[in-house]
């Protein structure tokens, strides 16, 4: 995992509680209906207060971490932070304060507190990701929504004749299911020709990925077609691999791809995010996966709308339409905005750890590698990628005797592990066809992998429980064919 020094992420210290008295009310002359301003950082409330990095005087203890996550079902070895993330108790409490503040006097909240609070969160995200301007940062519900925003924009380019029928859109074969479907729903339907990049798995180097990506771009450009959009994951979901997104974006620029959208749903809190360095047109990451926010909140980074940068629009149209995506996204009707408002409280939480968020992700990475190697050794199998190509998640091959032969088998085995062994871990079925498309790597016969995550609340015992459950299944002569078909 790349661990270069990122901007403020690991060091940012903010005062953060949604303490009502500390908030300056700002009424907006230009939009008296809703208290929204022009989004220039002056009219929408006070900017976040920053201070120099201060290492915690006494870092959070194991007992305090356990207390922060005591709302988890402690009977379950939860080694799947990747799917839904996790939120500590102190952040949930801050969220409840915001919710109460709204319900106590909704109009005052709406006119005085909501927009300044959202601006604080955006200011923090701006620093975390090294964006140049706060107006490049929008808060949206989740990565799925961010994808809809970008792909809706691309579909308009097709329907308005800016892009032409048959122009190509390139995405990874292992793009997230909802994003793939969104590409088809918005772009293929508008006339785009979708090309999938077959990713090698197991994978052993970035070069293997870069080679396949170049081939896909060549295919996209065949017969005089243009590649209008590349959708690139920063961290693929399943199988999970860190993609060399900066290199692929650079190649897109060299090859004349019009726009690059990075789906980095798993990125923030998990890998370094520097949007200037990556230089994509659009970059989204959930904050509720690896950044301890409650569901659901993500950011979408896009250059400020200008003659060279397109104006994105939120698909849920409000009276803010046309004021720029950050403001469009900051009011999409009456709803609970509290998950977007607690970002400062998350900073308070992560700063209790040695090294802040950088310290957390570095340790998570080291631990997940250690746990992955322990499991692979115990089961006589292997990892799906080298340690430097994984983040806080890693793929570990399951013993072939378990006979994972379909997506259904993978789901059934996952349910069995949940219900009989109290282990929550996603399972990847690797189709033999995909193995042929990728590389054999001497790993033939293996069609099942677990994706293990490591987050601050995990302990070694969680992984031992998985290890022992699989051992028991193997020793009992179990294979997935024995599971009832539902
Ligand atoms: C790569 C990737 N993209 C998009 C998503 C969708 O995230 P959300 O459900 O929060 O919208 C996920 C969810 O796991 C993902 O892994």
C-alpha cells in the first residue's frame, strides 16, 4: 500500500462538537427560503477551525476502543468492515445531538445551522483529500449516488450530441455491481459502447493491471471510436485489490480519454487520497466505510464548473438547481442530514489514535496482511494479491475442497459461517472462466476466497474463529454441494 505523506488527513485537529452556541447564524439575502448562500465559504457559515498536529496526550486504550464499539453484536466475529463500515459510539452520540437540534426547532436548524455545519464537514474533507477549493467538494449520500451524478452527466453528453453513438466507455470487469448497472442504465442506453477491462486475479503486480487497461483502451479506440469515459476503481470491492489509479488516469490523459471517474468507495481512511495527485475528473469515496461516519455519507470531488469543466447536477432536483453541485447536494429536500454533519466529530475520534487516520490505516493494513498470511498458512492456500496491492482488506484463498462452484455457493457458505460459526465475512466465487481470462499463477482449482477486513475494533480472535471454522468444515468433509438449495 502506498503510504506517502498525505496532507492534513492524519494530522488535522478540529474542534467539532455540534455545539449550538458556537454556531454563527447566517441568513442569506439571496435565498431567504432556505438559508443557503452562494457557496463561497463566506456566506455559508464559519470555516472549520484548524490547528497544528497534536499527537494525543494519552492515546485511546483497547478498553476505550471496545467501549466505542460496544453497540456491535459481540457474539459475531465481524471481519467485514468493507461492506458497511462502522461508527463509534461517540460519533453516534454527536449524530443524535444534530438530530435533536433539528427536531427541537426545525426552522432555526434549517436557517441557521444546517449549511454552516455542512460547510465545516466539506472544509475537513477538502483538507483530507488535498483538494484546491472547497467548492470542488460535494457531500452526497453514498458512492452509488455519486456514480449516478457522474453518469447522468455522461448520458446527457450522448443525448445532446457532444458524444456520439458508439463512443466507448471503459470500466473494470470487477467494477462494483451497482456502478456497472448504472453505466448500462445511463450510458449504454444513451448510445455508449461499454468495454470491460478483464483484471487478472490472483494478481501479483500493477503492471498486469496496466497491461490489460491499455489493451481495453486500444479496443475502445478501434475503428476511429473515441473513449469518452473511463471508470476506474481505487479499491475494487470483490475481489479486493488496490488499483494503480494514478497511473491509469495518466494513461487515460495520454490516450485522449475525455473523462475519468474514480469510484473510490473504499478509499478514505483506507488508502491515501490526494485528488490533485490522482488528477481524475471525478473522484468519490464513502465516508461511512473506512472513515467512521454513520451511514450514509460520501464526498464527490469534481473541478469547479467552468468552460473546461462540466457542471454536474444532482439527480434529485431541488430549488438549488443550477447553483453548483455542492449547494445542489446540500439541500435535496427534507431529510436527515446528520450523517453529513458529524465529520468534525469523526476527526475528534481519529485524533485519539496514535498518528490519527494515517496511523489507523497503516496499522489496519499491517494487521490485515498478518491475519491473511496466518489464514493462508493455516489452510495451505495463498493471498489474492501481494501486501502492497491491498489496503485494510485482503483476499485469502479457501481450501479447494470446500467446492465453491457458484455465486450461490459463495452466499450459502457465507450464511453458514454467519449462522453456525458467528463469523461475518464475504466470499468471492472466482469463476474458472475468469481464471482463464486472468492468469493461472499455479493456483488452479481454487474458486473461493474470503475477503477479510481489519478495523480498529478487531482482535486476533476474530480471525482465529474464521480459521477454526474453515478447519472444522474441511475436517468434517464438508463441501458446498451439501448445502440445501434454497
Ligand atoms: C467499489 C464500490 N463502489 C461503490 C459501492 C457502493 O457504495 P454505497 O453502497 O455506499 O453506495 C461499493 C460498496 O461496497 C463499492 O465497494
